[in-house]
C-alpha cells in the first residue's frame, strides 16, 4: 500500500501519520502541498495540524493548495482519502465532505482521550472493527464542532454516513461525552461514495501501548486490507 | 481603472450557535447591560481593489466571498464599497 501524506505549512501530525502507516506495513511518502503527482498512490491522507495558522477559517487556505486539485480527482475516481483533524477541516472546506467544523462550544482547545463508537464497520476504513465497538482515541482541537444545514444532517443520519460518534465509556452518546458540541455527537463521517473519511480524533496517536491506546490501529489495518487483493 | 476600497463583513448565519457571541453576551449582561438580547461575532475585511466600475468591484468581491472569504455552510457576507481613488492606478 503506497500512501501519500499531504503536508501543508503548519501540518504537525504528518510524522505521526507516516509512522502509523509504516506500523501496519504500508509504504508512506510525504507529498508537499505545492507538488503534484498523486499517480501511483493507493491512498491519500491529510494530517492534523494548523495549516496556514488556521487563518480565515481552519483549512480554508490549505484547500486552495495546488495538490488539492489532485486530491479532488483522486477522490472522484474512488481513491481512499482520509482526513484527520485539520485534514477533516480541509476536506469540508474543499467540499469533499459536507458541513463545517465550528469552534468548540466551550471556546477552549480540547486535548484529551475520548471514547468514540464505531457506527459503521462496513466501510473500507473500519472493516477491522466491530460495529458498536467503543474506541479510546485522543482529540486535540479548537474547531471540531460539526455543523451543517438540517437537510444535510438528516441525510447523513438516514444514509448511515456517520462513522464515529462521541460516547461515554459504556458507549452512550451523552452530552457530557461530547467534547465540542458536534451535532448528534458526530466525530467522523464519510462521503456518498464511502471513499472519503473525515474525523476529528487522532487514530495515529493511538497505535502503541506506550501511548495509552492501540485502538487507532484498526483504521490503518482496514485501509491496508481494502487495498490488498485477497 | 480606479482603486475601490471595500469593506466585507462575514457573519455567522442566523440560528447557528456562535459560542463567541454567547460568551460576550454573558459578559455584557454581567457588566450590567441587561438589555442585551443577542450578540453575534463576525469579521470585517478591508480590501483595496482595481476595477473599471463600482459594479465590477462589487461583483469581484462577491466572487471572492463565495470562493474563499466566507464559508457558505456557516456564514453570510455583505460587501460595501466605502470609497474610490479615481485613476489611482492605470
């Protein structure tokens, strides 16, 4: 599996992502935002961070990078695209995913472990999890409050495109377990085609016991398996 | 060609939770301004732009808003032409 990790000025989870891909025996390369050439890659990942200092809106300027046109093409052809944290914000700004990520309702940067429930285990990103599984994964963001118009939100739920939801330890999506005010505790969604996933939690930071959780591994092994012919 | 001075106001859509506005609202109430019922926080941008006419300047700025300056999911925008320097550039 050849994976392109797109780096923008201000990305800061790019090396974690690179390492996470290697840990599941994938082949990772950095692709600078000014470069072109995603040919030959099997998957594209957009890391977390603060591209362009979050100026204007998180992701708004990164979305105009030359490489993003290729990411759009790659996604349109069905290629798997994963955006984590700032990567999720960029995918929303680019229109590859619906909605927007607003400032947390607490107005505070939230950095802690949260529990998320796997709502869909039949996506290429989550096949190695059980539906309903509760994962412990860190978040670290100021703008993770998912919002969209009522029609879009209704469609996301009706079409089962909510992949991860913030829950408490026992798997209940309570208000207390919602770290940012996201509508319906949404932590991650997929596009219509199921090949573009955006999520605020950081699975690449939950890969090793020494980091407190290995619950993020399933995401990377799922993607790898989807790309390896059986 | 004239140089137009534009003020662009980007504001959160009505009905959308604006945590910053809410925090300021509470602060104003706690300072004794009980009559404050709502606060929304947006941003203003001041752009100087070459254009052949006021209409062209406004249309260009609106295109900028749709493409980059405002997020159509969460924000509305308003463009005001606040001044013009005739023949400042050619």
